[in-house]
């Protein structure tokens, strides 16, 4: 289906797109592939730009794997999550190597990837909220049926949002955007005169991780937990670093990898705390559409329980 549309829509760029399809080994949309991260084959002493190129190829293939798996397993909520995560990991990787890219074209690719990820955002947010309901039912004293109405309401909203997502994806714009990014990679995206260009992957990685860590630690030192935007920004920065460390673990020493454990736990707590307020906002939007008192009551239970749980997790940051 993708190849048929490419032949009619992108005649003027046919050679480039065929090359773009060939190199990353993009399969037909009907092929079944398991969402499994591709093993990274980079060497610590290799020049950073060459290593970044290999990692970009792997990152794009990871997105494609998740995208294919999503279509082959539409009943699995994890499919939506995996597409978004793989896009975010790829964006984090590009951000990590940003000093090596030509600035303007780099920003275009990031904007494209951001838009692609946002397509899956509504469904994923509802999945997170539904997971939160399951957590409340599992760990609180309330009866399972106590949240029946709000759960049914959210499942209905999720079904509508999912159908809207599938409709948006029918045009194959998502796949074509990925091919545009691949063409960008093929057409010399590097800023050859960049100061870091001749460094080894290890030297570049060490310097960049140290730089990112300092910024995050500075933000956390002055973090006001009442400022949700500030919490969200620290969370995003932390998650980006976590994604990068996961992908570059092969060139990090054991001490550096181990030192990240506590940092990752902090990032998880910040993520949970942010989800509390995101869920609250979403619930308030959804229940405002209904005059059903029971629906409002159940939504209040969810917000109250999650707020209490989130505040407990945040106590460690107030000491």
C-alpha cells in the first residue's frame, strides 16, 4: 500500500524514496514483526558522526517495527505506547547529537517527529488513565464496581479516539514522514565543521551526558513542586537523558551506568507525579460533558486517590 502511493504521489523523488526504502529495509505493511529493540553495533573509539549515523538507522527501524506491530495488534494498548516511546527515543537521540547537525534541517525533523508522536497522544493518555483506575482497584479498599461508570465512560472515549487515530493514519502520512527523515539522513545532515565532529563516540558521549546532567540537577535543585510546568520540563529532560543512556549503554563504563539507577527512579517519580495532574485535567474535561452525578463522584475518587499517592512519592523531594 505504501509503495503504491509513493509511486503516484512522489514521482519527482522516486529515486530517493526507493533508496530510502531499500537501505533501512522497510518491509511491506502486512509483514509481522515483533516490537523488539534492535541491538546496537557501535564502537567506543569510532568517530561520533559515524556512530550517530548507525544509531539513527537503528532508531528509525525501531519506530518502523513498532508501527508495523501496532497495525498487526490493534487490540493491544501497548502498541500505541510503543510507537510513541520509539519516536521519543529517536527524538532524544537526535537532541543528544544536535551539535553535529545543520541547525535548520535538524529543527524540521524534530518538528515532524513531534507531530507524529502527537497523533498517538490522546489514545495513550486515556490508556494511562485507565491503567490508573486498575491500580486504584488493585491497591485500595474500594469495591471493584465502585468505578464502573467512569471506567465505561473512558473506554467509550478511548474507542472513539482510537478510531480517529486509525483514520488519521490511513493516508500513510506517518510512513511518508519517516521516509522524509530517512532522506534527510541520506543527504548529509552533518555540520562538518562542528567542534565535536572529530571526537570519538566515547569522548562525545561523556561530555554530553555530563552537560545534560548538570542542567537537570540545577533544575531539580530549584524545583517548585507546585509549579506543574516546571515539574513537566524537568521530567522531559530527565526522560530524554534516560533514553539516551539506554541506547548508549554499550559505550558507558559500569560505574556510569550504575550511577544512573537512582536518577532513573527520580525520573519515574516525577513522571507519576505529572500523570496525576494530567489525569485530573483529562477527567475534568470528560466529566464536564455529563450531568451524571455518579460519574462526577467516581472521577473525584480517582483524582483524590492519585493525588494522595503522588504527594507521598514527592515527600522525598521536600526533605
